[in-house]
C-alpha cells in the first residue's frame, strides 16, 4: 500500500527492493521467466522470530516415494497408468493471506516506481525476501488442502495423501511453491490440477524436483534419481566447468546402513 515516510513507526526500518529477472532450473512453456519484486530481507527490522519464519519442506524419502509408486505401479487394476504431475504456483507468497498488523514491514518502491524521496510502501503481503514469506505461503495453502480432504502423513508436514473409498488415490509433496503429485490415473490428477488452479499455478515437467532428476528404464519397476544438472550448474556458477573429474570416495553401489556405523564417528576422516 502506498504511504509516506512520516507514517513509518519510530525504530522500524524501511527496506530497499528491486525488480529481479527470475530464472528457472526447470523451464516450462507454461511458466516463463518473469520480473519479480524482491525485498532486501537483510534490512528487515524488527526481525521476525524463528517460529514465524520456519517453513517445513519434504524429506528426500517423500520425493523417493513419489517415483517409487510410479515405478512399482505403472498401471492400476483397471489398466489405467499411474501418473506423475507437477505444478508451480505463480508468485505464491503474494497469494498468501494478508499479514497480521504486527508482521507488516515498510519498503521503498523500486527505481522508476517512486513518486519522490518520501514515497514508501506498507508491505501488507508476504513479498519475496521477507522473513515470514515462506511460512505465510505454507499457512495459506495447507489449510486449503486439508479442507479438501488431504491428510498429512505421519512425521511429514509436507507429504500428503488423498483417499477415495478408503484407498489412497493420490500422494503429494509440497515444497514452498512446487507441488508434485502421484495419482492413480490421469482423470484424478486432472481434477486436482483444476482444484489447485485457484492459486494460479502452471504445470511443469515432472522429471525434476528440488534438485532431483528422475529417469525410468532398465530393470522393470526401477527408477533412478540423480542430480547431474544441479551439479553441473554449481560447477558453472563457480567457474569450475573444466575441473578434472574424480571418483567419489566410496565404492559404487555400496549400501550404507545405520547398524554398520561405528559407535564413535571420526569426523576428521571426512
């Protein structure tokens, strides 16, 4: 909301913000790059307490279960193929509920949008860069899902299931603004896509998620998860594309179990 400097309470900071060209690790014709207004979160004052900024994320086990379901159940009893779908919510933080008065912050509009040196915004919604943004998005979407019949799986705040006639017909992981579902058939998946459309989401390719890539093939009922593109992107980011390759410090295909771990771990060895 437009405001002026004289309306900012004493002791509260006015954050800078700028327009940032968003880039995507998982590009899609349905979700092109766009300009996003981002706050300088490091200027936030007063800081939000940890209980208001913490936002749960799905475990690696939850991500594996998605792909395992698809690999182990390629078709249901009626011959319909299980499907994997993925949706990215457009600027999910801006679609969250309005911030409580005690959580509101102040910001200077980006260059080109300022009327004068006194022009500021009162931040009433969870913009990118704000400490409470991810939690506000979670607290907006999760009650909506629970209201429509989804159940959180034990010990997983971001892994949910949906039942029909007592049987699980869909599983879903929620990672901030990325939703991945495994559904018993495409009809059920399409109904869910329509439901989540109220958040202005767009479908993406389901072969990538939170840094993982997935490939099916080889032996029947198998799926391979790997992070090749993520690793190559890191090498490029730090100018190490031409570095020499090296084997990992463990024999390939070795399975490590908790019972095999020593009672005292020599951390300096690693």
